[in-house]
C-alpha cells in the first residue's frame, strides 16, 4: 500500500491532575516550552554560525498539535522531546495556552499567533482530531493540492497576511507534490520600546568578535536611561532587560557574554537556568541609570533543515514512512515529509518587529554602569505573563542596517 505524506510548515503533572485547569497547567507548560527551546537553540546556533532568529515556541506549538494525532512510538518520541506528560487533559490545556498567547488591547505591542491547517479535499480527517484542535484554537481549510499553483498561492497569501507582509512566501508549487496536509503556525510581534532610542544618537561604530578583533561596523544605538541589568555567573553573561510598552508584560533580554566567553557557551548555559528564574531576578532588583548601546539590526533566517535537527533531538519515527503512526489523524497512512521555518526580526530605535512561520543556583558579580553590545550577543523576546520565549536569536555578523 502506498503511503501518503503531509507537509509541516510554520511561518517562525503529577498528582494535581484531578483539577485540570489552564491555571494548573501553566507552570508545566512554561517549563516544557523552555526546556525544548534551549535544546533546539543549541542545534540551530551550530547550524547557523551563531547568527539567527527563530521562534522555538512556534515549533513547540506545531509539534504539540501533531502529537494529538500520533500513537505508538511516534507519540512516545513527541512526548519525550516536547516534555509532555501522560495526562491527556493537561496536554490539551497546553495547546489552549499556546494558542492564547496574544497581546491584549495594547497600541504599543502587537502579538498575534495563529494555527492554520490545510487539508486536501480527498483526505478524510477523523472527527476527534479535528475537534480537539478546533477547541484549542486551530482553524481548518480544505484545498485541492492537485492544483499546486493555486494551493501554494492560497497558503502564501495567508502567510503574508498573518505576518503583516514580513514573510510573503513559505512554499512553492513544487513543495506540494504528493502532499495531503499542511499544518502551519505563524507568530507575529511588533513592539515599541518603553523608552525609545533617539535616531540622532545612533552612530556608526566598530563591532568585534569574541577575541576582541574588529570584524565590521554597525549602527550603534545609544541611550542613557534607567534599566535593569544583572550579571549571572551560571551562564557567564550580563543580561539587560529592555521593556516594550507600559504594561510590564513584554521585554527583550540581551545576553552579553563575559569577556573571553564564547557566544555558543552562553547559548548552551541557558539550559541551567529557567526563564522564570531570570524574570524573578529582574523583579528583585531596581532600575538604575545606565548607558546602553546596542546595534540596529535585521536578521532573516530560513531554517530549512529543521527536520534534521528534530531527528537529532529524537523525533525519528514521524519522518519515517515505514514507522510513522498518525492513525488518530486519518485512516490513511501519513508521515511528515518536511519541517521548515522562516523567521524575521528587525530592531530599531523605535522598537522591534519579528515574525516566524513555523533551575540552578545563581550568583551575582559587580557590573559596570554601561551595557555596550559591540560584540556577539544573544537576544530573547519574552512574554512575562506566560514566562515563555517568543523569539530567540544571536547576533554575530555585523552589518550597517
């Protein structure tokens, strides 16, 4: 019997289960997302020479949706890699939480997250699978993948709309050969800094590598204002918080490695500290006057080898046509043929635009009264309401943007 394929794309618990609510599930959700994120980040960083942007939340959300239709070894691997537990109620709540991560009525911050599933009109989808994802906030649309040109146009038009034209193409007609389903997760963020940088203070400046050698020039934005900054020995980095808007929900964390510490080691060290811990550190300290200088930059990442990275993390069965088990999606034998993400981020004096279609102890050290990111750094846009990273990346290749 010939096997059919579907194509996955995204455009970048214990005993208290008796009371299964979103509120009870949230701590486990944020832990699952963060642990998965740090494991994936190390692989993405290696493959992209420490210069990239990605939304690991988008990847996690899409895989969590896939797990709803998985059984046997495919489900076991997804649970292991996504840090899902054996409680179906909590796992369903995870999806509800992930799809509810959107900004409130806020003119300074826009956060939109959508989940769209395109199904070929010849593929019968089992009702329980569809019902669960609809309840979690996903949307379904029937398409004829036999007309690959029209199907690609429909999908790309949708991606362009939900990413506010920051990403205008995710598939080509050739990508849709032998495809029966596309599951897409898109996330868009636009935030205005709580205190904006002045364009007049932006100056061209040298940018150095980890050894202190100049490797290029950047437009370095400058501000003297009150910020929160902490040095964390466990991750060998100084961390600066720059807030978006006035509701204290969204921030960018910039991780500047200590001198002579590699950027990749900081990315690896993110595994030894939780995002909740970093947030608590910032809650416990006061703002103080600081000189802050960071590059104005734009990064576009096309992570086309996500399939290989996920296989390396342990997701082997779902990509294997002989062993994939998605019998809760359809009676047809399906497997995942590909998995990619396109992501984009733009950081300027006004704020940030980003899109993607797809606890250890700590110690402090004395830190200076300035934060100058004229060498490689890690950045993370976080939603402090849910304690999850929306976008994460690294900047190591200077350019005049």
